C-alpha cells in the first residue's frame, strides 16, 4: 500500500462500519500479520509514530490545528522490516476525547476495536504519567464490560472472562509519553522509562473511597496486559516547526527525540508478535478482515464482541475457503502438469503426490481452528474425487488413442480378411505373420498410455473367431496341426489377457498406495501445525504465568493480600492447564 486507507469508518448515527476497500486489501494478504494500533487523546501526535513505523515521512494525516484529523480507524499495510514472511499492519485510531464529538461510548468502542485487532497496543499521551493521565485512560477499566472471551460460558467455564483470560489474549501494551520534560529519577536514583511506568501503576491498599477509584485503571492495566513497555519522548522541535512535522527530516528534529523514536521503532519491529487468537492460533491478513467485520457486526447489533464467537465465525468462513482454494490449486496444477495419457499409473501418481502435498499445505496454511478435522476430511474427500476423475480421464484418453492406433495398424489386415485373401491353403500362416507384424508395430507405437495392453487384448479377443475360421479353412494343415494351432491361439489369447490383468493389478495397487500416502501426508502436515499451535499456546500460558508471578509479588509488596490470594488461584489454574496441554501434545 502506498498510502493508508480507512478500515473502520463512522456512520452518521454514531455507529461503525467496515470499509470494503480495506477488506479487499486485507483479503489479498495470506501472510501472518503483526498488527500495531495506536490510541490516545486527539492532537497528541499518534499519526507521526505510525508514519515512522511505516518508514515514511507522510501517510497518516498529521494536522497542525486543534481539529482531530483521523476519523474511525485507518490502516496501512507494509512489508515487515525484519520478518520476511509477515506483513506489518498499522492502525491509526480516531483521537479519544474529541470535544466536537463528545461521544464517550463511541470512544470506548474505538478503544476496544484497537485492543481486539492488535498484537501491540500503543497508548500515546502528553506530559507525564500522573493521576490525570491515568484517569484519561479509564477506557481500560471498561474493557470487561465491552469484550467477552465467551459470550455465554457453559458450566465448568467459570474461569472464562476473568482478568487472566483477558491477559492471555490481549496485546502487549506500550505507553509513549510525548513532550516529556522531567528527569527520570525516583528517590534520588535514576530509573528507566519502564520503571517509571510501573511506579505510576502502584496500587494503594484496598478499601472504600478514593483508593478504589484510583486503583481501577491501574489495576486493569496490570491485570490485562502481560507485557508493558514505556518510552518517553522529549519535545521534537520548536512549536513553529512542529506545525510542519510532515515536512521535517531527522536533521530538523531534536537529537534525543530522534534517538528515542528510532529505539521505539526497533522495539516494535523486534518485539511485536504475530497477531494470534486464543490457543496460539496465528492470524493472516484475510483472517484479520473477517475479525474486523465480525466485531463490528456484533457492536452494530448491540452485542458485546466475544472472542470465542469470533473464532467460531472465522473458523467457518476460513476453513470453507481453505478447502475451496486447496482443491482449485490441485485442479489447476494437475491440468498444467499432466499430459494425457501417461505411460504408467506411477507417472500420474508421482505428479499427484507432489501436487497434493502442496494442496494440503495450501489448506493447512489457510485453515483455522479445524478442531475435529471436519474440513480437512472434506478436503481429502474432494481431492480423492479429483484424482479419481483424472485417473478415469487418463484411462479413457489412453483407450481412445489405442483404438485409433489399432484401427490404423490392423486396418490393412482387416481389408484382406474381408476379401478372403487368407481363406486358402497356407492362408493361416500368412494371416499369423501379418497379425504378428501388426501387433509389433502397435507395441512400438509411443504415447498410447497405460491402457494400450487392455485395448489390444480387447481387440484380439473380439477378432479371435476370424483366426479360427481361417485356420479351419486351411486345407494345407492336417487335423493334428490344426489342433496344435488351435491350442496356440488359446494360449496367445490367455497370455494377452494376463498382460492386461497384470497391468490393471499394478494400477489398482498403485492407487491403494496413493491413498495410504495421501492419508500420511494429511496426518503429517496436520501434526506439524498442531505442534506449532500447542507450542504457541504453551508460550501464551507461560507468558501469562510469568506476568501473574510478577504481579503477585508486587501485590504482596503493596500489601494487597486479597489480590495476591486470588492471583495464586489463577496461577494454580494456569499451571494445571499447561500440564494438560503438554499431555495432550503427547497423546496427539
């Protein structure tokens, strides 16, 4: 994409709508995506950071007035600078708290969409991280009201929709503080920007009154985002220059600002993970398009977006599409690579195996959450059918060419038979010589395919009575000689029939081997994908566990005993789930 386009637009009645053009762009992206969203109050320089990540000076609208430029959510897809097999999707969101808009609910949904779609969420603010700044980030505390892991948890699913489950699926969190003028010091010691953020998120002892209100946003940030990072940026340039930020190069900006901006970009490039859904399921661009549409549809209908509902919807759409694309790929590649008829079944089989392997790979890459392998079984059935059709076509083409060759090579013989040339003394020997000559010419003919023996056997069987008639009419042969010749005729017929049957047996045996090989290929590729997903799932759980351990330690240090006790319960539950995942991997 040379320029950003609108992904989610505002409707006149204050709702949201997904833009068709953006969906079409995402639909072409079959790579995994790293999705970075930026949110924050309007006129805080969010768009500049996104342009920087895109490696461009201009792109997302910057603006130099008090008016908010970005409306809805805008998208820019660019090649990932460090991951060749990934696309970097940058989402620039409408500024929160726009006085002209004055719609708190709309801001919450914009914030929720950024959380739902991204693998890294950047929150951009001005000045310092103080109580006022945290109060402006109150949208975080409302996430559990506007996002569900399961829309209707079943019995036994009580753990869903807890802060731990949100932590598992939410993006990493990066707070960028702009126009920062303070020294990073605490209690007389120099601290890092990350320590500055964590200190600002300290909770006060629980109880009624102001502390509960103060703790709410801080607690939500700590409970929902396992990975937190902070960058502080000095003012980039003078006020006069900043009005033309989209025209300034690095030499025109403050050196410390440029240095921090480069550090920020390097961190995003190296640390932002592929967008995944619960269970370590990686998302491609086209899947992201479906997710965006699913979430917006839920919001438009007045429902709370559910991650599991989105997974179910994505599974149906994506898996059906993956089957179709894999079958289409197989069909087009086989048509390109197979020249009918093949000389042997093995030749067709080798091409089939190679193309089928690629077709299965197309499905595996495009499939999503095919838990019971329902769609993969559909694929196997359809590929078996496609292959069966090609096998039939191959045979028919071979028969057709073989019959033409027989007609051409045995035609002169049949003409002589029809005028009685061989119905005379010694005629049978002449007939046999002519017949053998025609047979040898036929067998030397190239390009007749794997059914040439069958066609010859059928022809000779059909014409066997002619040979017997000529033999019976040959008065030069004694009765004993005629008997010997008759036996020879039968042996020749049986031998030719056996040749055909042997060829047919080889074909059937090869088809059985093809089925076995096909099944093994399906299983092998499925197992590789399952192992990759299990690995990512365990990493997801371990990441959450590590964050929970740290949070528990902090809670204990802050004297939050009840919070620490609840976190221990979540830690124990996650440990049990991790053990189950390890066992299920072995079982699979």
